[in-house]
C-alpha cells in the first residue's frame, strides 16, 4: 500500500511515496540514493544501518518509513559540515579504526550519539558496577575517555566483522576527551 | 514481507476499536520485534495500528508513592529516568542489559513486555513449531535447546520469554494497566504471561485488541537496593542464559522481605516465590540461600543441552543476593 511521507535527510527535505513495507534503511538507500547507512543483517543485529533519528541513534532496518513520517534524519554522510569531516570521522581515520569500512558509517554515527548520551548522563549497564545499584543513581555526565569499558558496552550494538574494535576505542576516547 | 495497511491511531479507544474490527491486525510500538518477525514471515498482520502516540510517554510518581510508566516510554528513557534509577535500580539495570542503545531508542515499554520468544525454530518458518503453527510439533525438544527453558515448560513448547525488563518488573510486583474491547483492567505482571500448556501459541492473557497503557510500580522502599545480574554468552548485546532480579530488606540481619525473579529459564518471567518464602523471617547466609535456590529449582526439567542452567541459576541467585547483603551499609 502506497503512502506519501516527508523526510528530512542530512538537512534536505524530501517527499516520497513508499510502500508501507519500506524500512527507513531502504527508503534512504533505494529511494533517496543515500548509501551511507549499510545493510548488514537487516534484522537489528549488527548496527551497520545506524542513523540519527530525530537526534537519537536507531537501527534504520527495523523502522518502518511510514511510522516515521516527518522525521529528521542524519546519516554518517551528513555529519560532515561544509566539506569538513566530523571530528569522529577524522579520529577514525587517524586511528586506523576500520578495515573494510562496511560497518564504519554505523560505528561513527553510533559513536557520535554515544558521546552526547554520556554527556547528558545516560547510564549504561557498566555504569552500575556496584552490586546494590547505587552507582547508577549518580546522574551526572559519564567520563568515557577514562572508562573504555563504558565505550565497549555502549558500542556493543555495532558489530565489526573485521574486528577493528581495538582502534575504535582510542579513536572514540580522543573525541570524548575534547 | 507481505503487504499490510498502516494506520496511526488517533487515541487509545480508536486503537482498540481498529484492532477489534480486524482479526489479523496488530499494534505497532517501535517495531523492533514485530517488523523483524514480519520480515521472517512469522508475523503476518494485514493491518498495523501505530500506538506510539496514543500510549503515555511519561513516567510519573503516584500519590501513594508508586510510579506509573507509560507504555509508550522508550526503553532508553525508562533506563535514564532519575526516579527509576534511584527508586528501582533493578529496573534500569534490566533494561540497560537488553538489546543495544539503537534498539532501546526505538523500543517501547509495551512492546518490550510483549516481544516474542527468540527460539530459533519459532523464527524459522521452514520448521515445525507449536507456538507459530499449533499442532505442527516442537522442533526444539529434539533439537537445539541449549538456550531454552527448564521451568514451566510443557510437552508442546519449551521456549523462554526473552524480556529482561519483565523479570525486574516481576520482582517488583508491578501491575500492567490495559484498555480493551471490554474496558480497562489491571493485571499483575506475574500473571501477564502464561505457561505454554497445550496452547503455546498464546504467550499472554491479553485478548485481541487489548492495549497496554502503563506499568505501575508499587512503592517499595527497599528496592533502592536491588540488582539485575544477567549471564550470557558474551558480555553485551545477547539474550540471557540466566538472569536474576533481586532486592532484599534486611532488618537486624533478618530477612523482612526479599524479591527474586529469574529470566532465561522459563516461558514467563519466573518469580521465585518458593525461595523467597524460605528466606523470609530468617537470617541470610550462603547455605540458606543455596537451599532456597535449590528448592526453587527442584521442579526443573532440563532438556538434552540445557541442564547447565540449573546450577547456573542456583549460583546466580546465591551470588546476586549475597552481593546485595554484603553491599548493605
Ligand atoms: C538484536 C536484538 C537483540 C535484542 N536483545 C534483547 C535483550 O537482550 N533483552 C531484551 O529484553 N530484549 C532484547 N531485544 C528485544 C527488544 O527489547 C524488543 O524488540 C523491544 O523491546 C520491543 O519493543 P517495540 O516497541 O519495538 O515492540 P514492537 O516490535 O513494536 O511490538 C512487539 C509486540 O508487542 C505488541 N505491542 C506493542 N505495543 C503494545 C501495547 N502498548 N499494547 C499491546 N501490545 C503492544 C505488538 O503488537 C507486538 O506483538 C533485542 C532485539 C533485537 C533485534
Ligand atoms: S520451543 Fe516452543 S517456540 Fe520453540 S520450536 Fe518448540 S514450540 Fe516452537
Ligand atoms: S542492518 Fe540494521 S542492524 Fe544490521
Ligand atoms: S571494518 Fe570491516 S566490518 Fe568493520
């Protein structure tokens, strides 16, 4: 069943008619030609399709486009402003934090969102180290740079088939520090 | 995926009415489970009724000290909520131990509670599965059953309920508020899901068109010290082999109250009432805990590949409650 929807993608407005079955990932890739989010598993298991959906990271492969009519989307391609790479993109390059690069746009979008989440005090499973849970009641910012375990936990929704994880940690730490 | 119609409900009553009229319709929350199952051709709704905008998206303190969580609250917002973090840390921890941030940003509380089993055969339409297609048989009983249930199973189905959140809510004595074609009602969380018996196709007691509106947590002062321990094959982003939600109220070394619920071991979040009853009113030490856990697991019926869950669950109960006791001020 066809439905008309509006999407704002990397700052540009689009109107398009989609079948109700179309996911945001397919709308972006197949209809709008934005191939920066990747299709890894198409089942929410790998994170390659990660986008910012109304400011929050989300797997675009499980989100129906009709359900997100009017959404404001940012893909990895849209993170670069005025021809300048986003600091996270630059840091991934400087730290050699990828190999084949297939998971990388998803990793970078995820990492950008994660730095933001930690700054606003969102907890992770690792934030609660103490068995009675009281650690998690400190709602202040989480220091990612000093806690690589926090980064590992918060990035666990992004798999890397090439296992470039080891270099992603310092790449993200550097951005988190600045 | 099969074609379907999509409608955005205008309010909760409209959502219920839309479903009541269409036997092959389903509510849509974040879609992180339903859309996945539609891609796999396991779920075949002809109509999706989007309920994210008509289920409450707020978390509020109630006059009696309890807390009401709207069914439309995302899993991320639930875990980050200061009230939940302070008053019911076990709930925030359970949510944070499930899925990934990307999924939790989409997933709703209502959808989380009604997510379907991760049994591999249930998700594979080329295999026999009584839950998916009643009467076809259970492929898991003679097949891969390492991840499946040891308690509450039936000869027709041995699937586990995958929700971490539900385990924590079961321990807290939460209640689920619904509205449906026959009006509204409140269901104890521990009675929301059902055991498979001879009808494994019914995961829960809700009727077609019954919409979860909210989850209510009772005031439970001692839950400020509570803990969720999840044991899985990798450190993160995996479903539980065994999990334990626990809270304990110790007065002068005696257990005034204790809450224990298990995940990964049964078709529903498993409230360990037998263990709790044995612990209440006495002191708590490793030996008493072990006996209580063993009593809880006495009826366990493992399959060929999952007998390891019995000692794992026992040890997880003992360790989790001991950790809470040892952390007591
Ligand atoms: C890779 C992966 C890993 C995961 N890991 C975990 C994990 O470790 N632990 C865990 O707990 N979960 C895990 N999940 C599952 C995830 O938590 C659920 O998919 C999510 O919580 C479902 O919420 P939703 O809003 O997206 O539900 P939907 O997919 O929209 O809906 C799920 C079901 O609930 C029904 N429904 C939705 N809202 C309502 C309502 N208000 N009233 C009545 N019915 C309703 C729908 O009709 C549907 O049947 C994982 C998922 C994936 C894809
Ligand atoms: S355990 Fe249940 S869900 Fe799994 S194959 Fe058997 S009947 Fe189906
Ligand atoms: S393609 Fe979306 S999570 Fe893998
Ligand atoms: S760099 Fe190849 S999958 Fe991550």
